[in-house]
C-alpha cells in the first residue's frame, strides 16, 4: 500500500550534488558556500516537507559542465540551468522567480510513423 504525506511545498529546485562536490563550494562571498546552502538562505527556505519550497541536492544529473552546477526548477523541468561558480546570488534567485517571462524551448519535431 502506498502512503501519501501532505507537503506545503509550492515548488522545488533540484541541484546536482556531483557538480557541487567538484566545485567544493564555489558560491558566496568567499566562494566556500555550496549552491544548495546559498539558495536555501536566499529564498528563506527551511528543510522538510513543512517548508514553502524545497531545495534538494540530488545525485549526478549527467550533464557535468566545467566550473558550473546544474540546477532544475521543478516548475519548469524543460529548462536545465548551468550556474557558473561565483555567480551572483541575486541573478540566480531572479532566474528562479522570473521564469514565467522566458519562453519554453520548442519541442523536438515529431518523427514520421513507421509503415
């Protein structure tokens, strides 16, 4: 039997843990803060299902950019963001909060059916 737990999350952000580990921080004033920690502070997010929004560090997402971390906004899973090390906190938060103004990438063309 599957149990369902209620959550207050209105959205979620997924951050690649492998990219974060490779950078050994890379964000904040001294460049020692991880992107997950920076986002939680900037968005005022607490841990757990009773928070308004979730910032979750996940395993490798398979993109592996150099000197950047892969981030996915759960409300826009069609847009994966590459956040360069040392990126401005305000710019990162603005990218997450102003996502409605940016058009979605067009889907790939449909293939022809086989005979």
